[in-house]
C-alpha cells in the first residue's frame, strides 16, 4: 500500500482547483486500497468454505472415511464423503446467499462523503476516498479520512475518540506548510474517527485507511466488539451441546468396550465410528446456516417494511426490545416545525424580534435544527447591512448559540436558545423599544409568559442581545448581561397515527419512554394529545441528584424525562439496562451518538447526521413509530424461527441419540450403522432447511423474548426421554414381534426414528394448537417429502448398499400408531413447557 507524500499532495492541490479526476481517484484507490481503518470483516468465499471443512466433526468424519476406505469399506467411505459434501455445500450456499443479501442492505446506508471530483462536488462512498481528495465538511459529518484544512469557518470537532478530551476542539486552517506531530495541538488537521460539531470546512485528504491515526489504533486493537445477547445465547447453547456430546461419545465407546469386549476388539473402528456418528447426530451442525438464513430473510422482510439492518445479530435484539426511548419530535409529532408567533418578554406580539432571530439562524454554521429551518422559511427580512464576525457554537449543556454581527461600527451579539438558558444570561428586557431592568418580579413575569405558551404545546426559543466591544474573537464569557428581546413560538402538530401506534406497541410489550431536552410543559401537552400517560415528569436536574440505584427505580416507573442533556439520557438508558430491560434508543442528532452506542439497539433514520447513522445498528428509511413497530415484529419472527431449530435439535435428536447409546449396551449388534445414522441426520436436517420461511404464532410476536437456555435444557430433558421411550418400544417390537434380523432392525428403526423426529416439528413449531397454527408451504412440503423418502428408501436399488431391507406391510400399521401416540404425548408435555409463551 502506497500513499503520496504530504508535499506531493500540496503541490497537486495548488496546481488545480478541480480536485482529482475520476480516473486519477480510481488509480489511487487501487494503489492505496479502500479507505477502511481496519481490515474488512468480510470473509473470502474460499476461506468461508474452509471454515466449514475444518469443523472438528467434519474432520473426524473425513478421517473415518479415509480409514474405512483403507480397510476395504468402500461403500461406507463413499456414503460418509457424500453426506459431508452435501452438508457443507448446502450450509455454504445458503449462508453465502443470506450474507450477500445482508451486504446489499448495508450498502443502502453506507456512509458517504462530499468530495471534489472532476471540478464538481459529489457524494461518494467513504471507502472510496483517496489521498489528494478535497472534501467538504459540515456539522454532523463524520470526518472520512485524515486531512489538512484548506479553509474553515468556526469549525469545532469532537475528537474524544482519539484524544480523550471531552470538549470539542476548535480548528483553524493556518498555513498548509506548517506541521505538528502532537495530535492535540494539530489545529489545522482533522482525523478519521472524529466528527464535526459545528462550522464548515474544506480539507485536503492526506491519509486513508490503515495509515490514518485512527487506522493505526484500530489495527493494533485485537479486542472483539462487545458480545450481543444473541451471540451470548448461541455460545451458551453451544456449550450445552458440547458437554452433552462429549458425555454421550465417551459413554458409548466405553460401554461398547465393557459390554461387547469381543466385538469391540474385533472391530474397534466401527465402535469409534458409531460414537462419532452419534456426536454428529446430536450436534446441530446446520445452526450457523439456519441462523444466518433466518436472520437474512428477516432482514429482507424488514427492508420491505423500510427498516435496514446493518448487522444481522441486531435483529434478535431488535425483537427483544421491551423499552423504547426516544425524543418526542418526529416520534410523537411530525417534526415539521412552523413559526407560529413572535412575542415580547411579557407575551405581547413583537414583530421587531424576527430580524434578530433570522440573523442568528442565517449566519449559524452548525447543523440547522428544524427550528432554524422554520425561521428561515418564515420570511427573509432585509439584513444586507449586517455582516458576520464570529460565532459561539451551540452545545447541549448550555443549550444556546450566539453569533456576532456588525452593522457599521456597532458589534451586536445575538443569542438564541432555550428560554431558561437565555433568561439566565439576561439582566434586562425590552418592551416596545424600551429597555427595563430584569428584577425578580420582572423575571417571574417573563417566566410566566413563556410557560403559558409552553403549556399550550408551543416549542419556544428565546432571543437575547448585547452590544459587545471590538475584539479579535468572542468566547462563552461574552454570553452575559443580555437584553431579553422576546420569544419565538413554534408549533409541531402530533402525528395522526401516534396514539394508535403507541397503543399497538404497548399491547406488544414495548414501553415507550420520552427523553427530551424540551421543557416539561410542552412535553406534557403533546403526550396528552397522543394519549400517552405522562404522569410524573422527571427533569434533568432531578436525574443529576439521584444515585444510580435510585435512578434505576425511577426510570422504570417514569414515562417522560424532560430537560435532559445527552449525558443524562445516557444514564437513564444504563439505569434501565441495569434492571434487565432490553433498551432501544431512537435518535438522529449529534448528541444522540452516545445513547445510540449505550442502548442494546441503536435506531436512527436515513435523514440523520452521519455520526448518528454510524452509531446505529438499525436505520429507518422513514421516521415513523409504525415502521419501527413493524420492524420489531419482524425481529421477533426471525428469532422465533431460530428457536424452533434449537428446540428440535435438543429434543427428538437428543432422545434418538440417547436411545442409540442405551441400545448399544443391550443389543448384540449396533442399533444402527454409522452410515445410517449420518444419513438419518442429514435427511432430518434437510427437512428443517425451510424453517426460515415458516409462519410464527401471533401469540409469540405479541411480546419480547430473550434467550432461554433453561427452556432448551428442559426440552432436552423432558421431550428427549419421551422419544427414547418410543424408541425402546420400537426395539422391543422389532425383536419380539417382527423377529427382526440385524438389517431389518436397522431399517425399521431408521424409518421410525426419521418419521417421529421429523414430524414432531409440526408440534414443536408452535406453542399453541398445531392444528390451528399452519406451517409455511415450503416447510410442510420439505418435511413430508423427507418422511416419504425415508419410508420408500428400503424399497429402492440403493437400499442394499446402505444396509436396508424392505419392511413388511404390518410394520406400517405399527408406525402410524406409534407416531401418532408420540406426537400426542409430546404435545401434552410441550404445552406445559411453553406455557409462558402463550400466557
């Protein structure tokens, strides 16, 4: 990987103002590689295939096949190889298809950057940025690469990820030829992994990918991302299966050696192969494929609902959400602000206020809020006499923003922000052009004026001014001794379907909590309009006074938090998580990034700022609670289908393998040949490939579900023995009634085992009545076809090589009765085990 030197880049930039050509950019992309701070996590196809092949059980089977071939057991060797190859191929193809579908969805919300190419500003994917590109930055943008500032305007960058400094760093272009090695002192550089808080800039990219400051850190770090609940559940399930497999294999091998010493000594390889086949039969080797395909199809269905999933594992967490935290704007309301009226500090109409507010919004270089858009849309007064001198950017602690403008010799600081924040900085107020001191009584009158408007549902901004002296730059300390000019009242109508959607979410087990920086009066008014019972409203200042334990209790009981800062929002989310809630957070602003990271599921919208979209795992293409609700239900459906496979793999599978282990002790021959076990297991798994297409009970998706290893274990301990009871009954009938030879015994149990453990899927797939809950057509077809294939197999030409023999017709009467009785008994026990799912 090569990157041009700093001097080369400067000379090239100065030689032309057109940016790079597309051809040159493509050439540099080939030379420098994609602009990714760490190696891509995508696994090459051949490497992915190799991961399936080097699975320990697959390796054991292939070694066993080789030994069988060397010992002259060519048919057995070929059968094992065919089973392994088919399993790997199916697993690989299905997994690859689902992963490609997920990658296509992620590409729809891939981060982009504004780049000067061929003399025009274009949006290009961030990974295609190359050294020498000229980029344009604005508030809310993630900085796509390490770059040297060419020009900037009041640029402030949050670079805590690199420096640990909590406050945004002020940047200035300076001399392009100057340089500094100290990161925190590099005022003329911006870095990948940071983002713009306020201001604008153009910059020259000097490093991309792994040679950036952030890339060097990312390359050194080997720690994995925090384990999600879904990944933790899969790991715990894997450990449960591993312990069971190890116990069964050792038990069978030792039992054969102890009880069938002569046969064991004559053919220890067959005993070993039998034990390995049992392990394969119990291991849900299709779990990665079933999981990936199920979640992949869930992601595609969610995309049709306008919900894009960036990481497949997030789907289960999304479906498990039981608390959703969000601001009210755009969630309960349309997010379409309209400037409704302007009033003086005492509440009377005041048109002279508008030019001051307009100047502040017009010259602001931070991200334009919906309130700024409403002000600029309201009209365009004549402000030609004013020019901007400086800006004090907005921050979420003081909740206001100031610009300094000049008109002739006068310097005027105009502050706009939350009424309580601006009022706290005022020492006087203006009414009808007259300035009055802001004594205690006047301050109360001003408070009553804005609180009255807030109680009517208006969103308010206050405007204060101060004539300031001539100086080089203006700082936070200059926001003092202001004259309160008045208030701007905005109206944001509630969404027409908000009340119905909130009710639907509540019925489906999701509590909605409002975390807003707005005041409590406006928030209460909106909540009443949409039928959300606000009850007690907790303010940000109260949150600060609470201990973590106290906040955890209050957070569970409270629906609305008002006047909360980003830090306080973060504490509330952590408090809810400490009480074992799965918390989703929906946000689209710069200040939402920490909360999006902290929540179990970060949710943003396609129109959000880059830093919010980057932090989120779920992206809504339409900002709507209804869309979000549909996405949650799709997440539950995907998780429900994964659970079906797990419950199948740990019930009938375990029972059959346990039966084989027990029978191996008492029978004078193996209850089923190793190749027959492998074939049985392969057909059984094949029947479940279509589980991702299955329907999910309405009762299941009406409430969130989490990983329940106890339920999986109980299915193993209770359903498994039921299967074994019927297996031992089959053994008895085959030996006593049918006087079965070894091959007839193998054939009879193969067919009974395949029929019972496959058809039981129709019972286990639903917590309710299986006659009322219909499976999907693909699942019904594959299941019935596999059972039919197993029944007909002994009558085909390939039966003899497999060790099968035709079954007498009387056997099938027994098979129907045995299977029916087994399914009825499993249904009774299942109802008890799954009671909590339908209650």
